[in-house]
C-alpha cells in the first residue's frame, strides 16, 4: 500500500490515512489539548506526509513516521498559540518610561492599562491577534496582514470588530 501511495495513488494513501488517522489525532490532541488545533495539526501533517512520501524509507513502519510528522505540526501549533496568548502579557510587562507623573494620575493610568489588557486578552483569538499586532506593536495594516497571512481588508475588519468588542468590555466609548 505504501509503495502504491508513493507512486501517486491517492486511494492507497487514503487507506493508509484511515488506518492511522485516529492514532495521529490522539497524538495531536495530547500535544495541543485542543480539538480544533489537533484537527488542524492532523490535516497539515497529512498534507506534509503526502508530500514527503517519496522520502519515506521502504521497509520502515508507516505509523511512527506519520505520527512524528503530525506531532511536529501539533507542537508548532501549540507553540504558536502560546506565543499569541502571551503576546499581550509580554507587551504589558514592558516598563513604562513615564516620569514626573503624580501618584493619582499614575494609579488611574495603571488601572486603565489593566482593564485594556484584560479586555484584549478576553477577545476571540482572531481579533486579539489583529488588535495586538496593529495597535500594541504598532504594525501597519499591510505588516499585520502579512504577519497573520490574511488580506489587508481582513485586518481592517478584524481590528474594527476587535476594538468594538474591547470598548464594550471595558466600558469605554471615547476611544
């Protein structure tokens, strides 16, 4: 079956995938701890495995090879998700360089900053990432689009929707 798949037989590859899909999914889920991320890692892993079939060593077991590829994709997804989730926290931890501020103004500013950070962290991921890249990191719309792998128009709509949700969550109507 592997040799048939290596020669481009998609049906043979599909049979191999069906045999090992459940195991590969479980591996991805154990790594990502998320059904959606595990599904994505499995799909990406299967695509990569199909592309790598010509490099598969004849006589080696298929399941460990496939699950290794899927596990690598799952680790990449989990790492990427953790980076995105920690982005706001890392940005918030950057020291404020303001000086000469009276204590009351500093306390008000700090409380507002905490509310904004909590609000950004509570946004759905697609909005949180767009808002964080665009407004917290100061990337242009084009740079944000490139970083997210989406169109500029998508960035504009995600940022607009994210800011709307943020304003609602922190009860701020003047920003």
